[in-house]
C-alpha cells in the first residue's frame, strides 16, 4: 500500500482500502482459509462504497458571493429536503424569463444547503436553447461516472441507463442542478424515484408535462430587493433621497432583472466618478435609441450596451467574436483564435469580460456567454464588422478546431509512434496521447459543432478527414454518445463527394457505432450491407472485407451465428488478399472463431484462435505493436475460455496464465476479471482450492472496482460453489 493511500485513510479521505489492495496484503501475509476470509470481510464492511465525488466532476459553478434576496424561495427549497428517504425524491422546476436569476438561485440554494448533501452535489448545463441540446443518455453517463468513477460498463439503452442512475442514487444524499432544460423529454430520464436526492431543474419553459414536481415560477426581484442589490454592488452611495430615487430608476431601467442589475452595478463600481443620476439618465437614453433584442428585454439591452461601451477596444472585439464560437463554451486557446490576439492579450480581455459580468467562467478555464448576452454580442458583431471579416473569423475558428481534432485523433492510429502528427499549433500542446485525449474530450462540444458547421456549408472533404482521424480514438471513448452522429455526417459527406471508397469506409465506421454505441444490430447490419455495396462499386477489397466482418459481428450479436459464419470466413479471405493485418488478426479471426464456437465446431474454433495468437506473436505477421499486444491477450483468453467450456482445466490454465500477465499492458479490466474467474473455475475443478479462491477474489475485486454488480454476484456464487459458471463468454460477446 502506498504512503499516499495510508495518508488518505488517516485523513478520512478513504474509509477503507480497495479490495484489490486487501487481497495483495493477504497474499503477502500468506493468509489462507478462515483468516483470509475474515480479513476480506472486515475490509468490505469498512470500505466506503459511495465516496463523495471530488472537485471537477460536474462541479457546481461558484455561487455568487453577494447574492441578494430570494430568502423565501431558498427557505422553501430547504423545506423540500426534510422528507423521508422512502418518500418520492424532491424535484423542483424553476422557470422564468432570461436574466431573472434561475441558475444563480439554484446554485446559491444548493451551496447554502450543502451540509445536507454529504455525498456531493452536481451541476449539468443541458444546453436547452441550442440547436442540439445535451442528449439525456450523455447526461446519465456523466452523472453515473461522477457518482461512481470506477464503473466502466454502462448500459447502452437510455431507459436502462436511467434505471442504473436511480439505483446508484437510491441510498445517497446528493443534489443535482439540471440547468437550462429544453423540454420534458430531455429531463424525464434524469429524475430519481425515491430517496434523498434533490433535483433542481431550471428552464425558460414551464415544463408542464412533468408530473409530481414542485414548481417555482421566478419573477423579477421585488423593488426593495432590486434596490438592495444595487446598493450592495455600488460602494459609497450617498443616502440622500434623490440618490435613492436614482437607484430606483436604475433598477426600473433594468426591469429588476438580476443579470442586468449586476452589470449596471459593476459599471458603477468601476466608474466612481459617475453618479446614480448620470447613469440612470444614460440608461433611459439608451432605451429610446435601441431596439429590443427580444420582446420584453429592452431594459436588459440598455444595460448591456452601457457595459459594452466601457470595454477596452481589444475586449470589445473579443466579446463580439466570442458569439461565433461553434460550441456552447470555449477555452482561452479558441478565444485567442477568434480574437486574432496573442495569448497574453486574450487572457487580459477575458479577465476584463469576466470582471464586468459579460462572460461566465468556472474553475476550469472554460468561458461561456449567457444566451441573452450572446445574442447581443452577435448583434454588435453584425453592426460593427463587415460580413467578409465575420465569415473569415468563423472559418478560422472552425478550421482551428477541425485541424486540432485531426492532429489529436492521429495520435491513436496504430502507427502514430512512427510518424508524429504534423500539426504544431502552439495553442494546443498535443505532445502525447494523454494530452491529445484530454483535448478531444474537453473540446468535444466545440469540434463536434465545428464538424456540423462544415457539413452544413458543404465542406465534405473536411468532414471526412475529421471523422477518419477519430476512427481509432472512438474505441477509447465508446460512451461519449455522439459517434453515430460523427460517422453519419462523414458517410453522408462521402456520398456527396461521390467517393465510393470513402463511403464504404465511413459506412463501416457507422456500422461499428450502431453496434457498439447503440446496441442497434439492425442498424449496424444495414450500414454494413450498404458499405459492402459501395466497396464493390469502388473495387475496394479491403472495405468489402471490413463490411463482411462488421456484418458478421452484428449477426452474432443478434444471435445468428450460422449467418455470421460464412461472412466471417469471407472477410478472412478478403483481408488475406489485401494483407490487412489489423482486419484479419484483430477482427475477422476473432469473429470467425466465435461463430465456429457457437455453431458447434469447437475444434475449428480452437484452431482459429491459435492461428490468431501465432499471427499476433510473430513480428513478420503481426499488426502494429499496440494492436498486436491487445490481440495476443484476446486470442489467449479465447483459447482458455474455450478449454473451460470443454472441461480441459490444465489446458485452460496454461493459456490463461500468460494472458493475465500480458494483459497488464493493455489494462482492460473486463478481460482481467473474466480471465481470473476462469482461472478460479479451472483451479477449483483441479482441487487447487487456495489458488482458486485467490483468483476468484481478484475477479470480484476488479468487478467491484468497475461497478459491475451483476458480475460480482455471479462470481460470488462461483466462490461459494453455487450457481452457473460466470467465467464463460456471454452469448452476445463478439468483439475483443
């Protein structure tokens, strides 16, 4: 156990070690029998199963430090958290017009009540006003991973994922803010059933279709609270009656909306030589000259206009151009691209915009414009910058996102270690696979939005190039939720280019996305068949083989092993013809072996698995090193599991023991657990009780770590000598 782990225990950051750590201790102490079991039981009882998530995992934005008013609303929200865990979970919908303070109230209330949520509190921007609001399946993935960061396996179906979320939060005291909801359909899967989970939804819509929720329609601040907020924001105000009257006029000009009041207060605080009378007169003058951005927001527009006029020239330009960022938020690098500014000047301008309340910033150097301010910024851009210049700025931002995405994605191609990506933009330091992966995940909303823009403007080759760069990376982030969209865009773009080879390639990628990301075997089959037809028209034997292999996988997952078998065999022949080692060794041979196994031909399946292991182990026939390493593990695992099904226990151990050692490099926990469980089964059958228990304990520890509760129960039954054997392969497992 590391010094850091011991320190975490002493400080109370961990209430118990991971099960794998306890097993390592038991092995080191040579504990056996009842003594070993007693130690494992003690560790399990002391282990905190549901730790509060750390900062940065869907973290709550910083609460407004000078939040004013809304005392009744906060008290009412607090009263909703007093119920029994057996009662329906409290769900609140806060609705109201733009700028009324819905998000600020939700964040402030949860922050004030944080002591009631010892298991954590979370914030999700649902992006309900954008063209593509956040998918509920993606939200569920983020919530589950924030609550259970070691859980690797999630259901693909949104309904199943929602059920898992409800079970994860059932015994926890947490708060979740679902900000900026689009409609009822988006939030309904995100709602818990019972328990001590406070869910606060904010939306401009009333969301009247939601049942069993408490509703809080939020009006503008009362006059007294609006005046009090301004008085709090503006230091050194005179107390004379005329000054109080001017404050009232200021509040009225802002419509008593907290967003506008805060902007006006910031302007006054930064201009101590201005009087409330002077500012009120200017605002009233702006009211007469400006059109409203949207009905009812005339006062807010005036407040924005006044703050905008006080910005430095550099900050004004950046503010206008931030309205062109493709996604909902950006980092300082994209801001620098949009502004056409050096990094230092960009950071100064961002600080100026944040300081004046025109730009929102969290703890992670991500910046976003309130949707109303974004409309205002876009309007100023259209008024002050020529159309050709606006188009050039937008194109520059889109190109930077797409170029950087391509460079980042290339790190995950099989031969990336031989030829480093050519992209060398100082703003995005992609000097390692880890940095590339971090950029792709952090900027996913941005580069996906840029990809959508490229498709919408007919830049078909750019769309194909970006999606091609994502092919290998997509295997590392299966649960992102948008790979079907990415490869739909690219397959459509390839069709527009009338490029049959590209169309076949990207329809094959889309088949993978339907199969792996959506669990849609029918959609996967259709895409694979279309890919094969395109490949035939192109005369491309490689893509014909990939289409056959993807179709075989889809049929296997659908339970049609007899239909999959000839396709897998044909894919093998095709890959051999074009010498595609990745396709033949990594994909087709595995699919062929499983099809043979499930059609009652274990001997032929074993020969296929052994041939695969031989090819992956021989430098003359192996694919790229990373793929070869994973394939060796997968092939040896398949051999061992096949021996298990045939009752050949010693042969199974001989295959699985080296596979477990090789697997340390690949680090795929599901494979590790499966092999340890199989080893435990084989050792038990040979009477090697102590070794069997040690292997089974390791399998249980891994499944507990990744959150696979069903597997834990099944392998626990194996440990007790009861129930079916969980070491065998699922009938739907078709890929390595």
